[in-house]
């Protein structure tokens, strides 16, 4: 067996080994995830139902991703040099107000501007989140900590995605029209997002970070492992952009599935992802992180490719849910792996670079995917995504099969 793949001793799921403060920080993040989950179905399913074109939907999603890309590197450097706590608080405060714009207008220009602001907030959040968890955990605790974060985020966002299932019943009881109900729920769920920065402040007020002054920062960044990992991972982002953010739109155009059902479908996918991600840490211990990532991503790609040949919406939904669960089982393993091959004082920058290289092509291909779907080429985005997934999986195993986290 290769040195990088020696399995760690079995420790169960290991959530109890995560430091208490880290667990509570992860719990606090779930508040905002509920509103974010509902926002996704609001943009990708409800807005097309009321007349917004799939190209505009892709533009809104792409603008958020592009803004995050531009903001992430300077914010990541700030995180490493001046500390992560303050940036995490500011980023988590920015996100809820930008989402509220979607409750007051359908003007694409304003929605794109709101997405740009949200992207800056996301850039700050992504530049600090993985790093602040990694800074407070040991190598043995890290897989479990990232798994717990991933599980709770997906379960909470799944709750938000599932809300449209209750809309017909609520409308019957209250007599409220669909447009008002969609907007009211967006406002209510987004208000939960304001609880996250409050909780972060309480939990981190006594947290003392090791701040590096400008003169003491390392001269040489570990570019090679970071760029290899992020570049290969970026192929996944590029492929995913064609299809994954637009699944609800695809279901509407191909099977006439309204958001009353596509929202719960995405919710079930997220809940399944959350449950499946519990197995991420044990998989990494049993097979090693590289083999575990390749295994679940490869199986996921098979299910995604199969969507091209399915004509029944129920079967297609089932295949998509399995695809999502398998692919996203690799996310906490990958986050932990990257943090383990990067020096601790460079983790904020590494998180930013990795997010950028994933989201930049993802943002571009989301716009392209929306245009392809608008042109009735509904299977082409799936085929393109499959090709890039296969390229990424092959390269990842070739490059990292002999690499083991050391920090």
C-alpha cells in the first residue's frame, strides 16, 4: 500500500472529538444556511416560473460567483495577516441584507448588483471558514470537523429548499397569493441569517488569534501543492457550472416540474448529502483521502451521465439525488486534505485561491448552461459536466496518490 493511503485507526464518526467551541461555531452557521437554501429555489425555480429567462438566472448566479472570485484573494491575504475572526463577522453580516433585495424587485440589474455584494460577502466567508476550523483542530480532528460542518450546512439548506412543498397548503389556509407567499418566506428565512453573526461574535469574542506582522510573514508561499489541488478541483467547478446550479431550471424545462416539487427535490438531495457526508471521515480513514475522493466522485459521475437517457421525472430525480450525495461526500475530505498539505499561516490564502479557481469557471459555465437550456439543448450541459468531471478525477488520482497531509 502506498504511504499516502495507509488507513488511520477507526474512531467511529468522531464528532465528539471535535473541540466544543468549533462544534458551536459550526452549529451557528446553520442559521444562515436555511435562508440560503430557500434563495436557491427562489432564483432557479420560482423566478423562471414568473417569466425570468434561464439566461438571466444564469447571469445572476454567475455575477455572484465572479464577485466572490475578485474579492477572495485580497480577503484571504487579509485573513492570514490580520486574523480571521473580524473578517468572518463582517462577511456574515453582509450576506443577509443583499439577499433581501430579491424580496423587493424583479429588475435583473438590481438583482445582479445584489448578487455582486453577496459575492463579496461569500468571498470573505470562504476565505476564513475552513481556516478558522483548521486553526482550532488537530489533524486527527479535522476530517470530523469538516464533515460536521458539511452535514449541518446541507441539512439546514435542505430545510430551506423544502419549504415550497408546504406552499399549496398555506395558500389554502390563508388565501395568500403565490407571489406574496414566496416573498414573505424569503424575508422570514433570511432573518435567520442575522443570527449567525451574533452567534459568531459571542463564540469568538475570547478567541485569540496569532497575528503575523508584515515583516514576519513567510517569503515563499507553497504554490505548487495549492495550484495542483485547486487547478484540478477547478475542473469539477467548471463542469458543475453547466448543470448543477440550474437543476431546478432543467427540471422545469424538461419535465415541467414546478418549484412546489423541485424545491423539495433539492431539499431531499441536500438532506441526503448531509446524511451521506457523515461517512466521509470513516471513508477517508479506511481508504485514505485520495482513494476515498476518487471513489465517490467516480460513482457520482456515472449517475450524472445517466440523466441524459432518462425520460421519467421520478427516476431522474432519484438519480440526481444519488449523484449529489456521492459527489458531495468528497467535499469535507477534500477541504481537510488541502488544509493538511498547506502551512497553517497560509490557510486563509489557500482557501481563497481554491474557492476562486473553483468558482471562476463555475460562474462562467453557469451562464453558458443557462443559455444552452434556453436554447432547448437540455442534455448538452450534462454531457459537458461529465467530461470535465472525468478529467478532474483522473488527474487528481495521478497527481496526489502518493501525497499525505502533514500539518
